C-alpha cells in the first residue's frame, strides 16, 4: 500500500513526514534513508532507483530537491522543494530502528500549479 501527501506547487518548499510511532512500539528510529522515483501523470513508466542523497541536503533528482531532512525518535521528515508540474514523485522512506528492524513506506507526491 502506498500513501499520498497533499500536492505541492513547484515553487513551494515544504516539510513532509512519516510517523513511525505505531510501528516502533518502544523502539526508536536509528537511521532513515529517502529515495524517489518519478512518472508523468497518466503514464506508467518510472525512472528506476533515482536517489535523493541522505548525507547531504540540496540533492536534486528530476527537478525535485531534498532541501534537508531530520528525524525524531518516532518521525522522519524531509523538506522538499521544486518539482515538475503534473509529475508524480514516489518517495520511499526506509527506516532502521534501535532493535535492528527495518521498514519502508512509499508515499506519492504530485506537483500541481496553484
């Protein structure tokens, strides 16, 4: 199952989060990795494995920017800028917790002119 964030304008720079608290129970987030794939609205082709680098902010893939990222013990957040109008970006948030368990969430973000 994939989730969906509210759409954003290509000129906006906004925070988007994944709340892992229900998955974690008493564990905490140890590390988070973000990646992104893109597709044109109405087309099924995806670019394969394009990654927004976690080690540095300002990474750009297909005009979408990982401005910065952070996490608390239960929530992973990425600040996103840019994008191409009418393009759907599919973000994957991969998380490793304090017990060594791993999990992923896939979230769609559509860029729409506002």
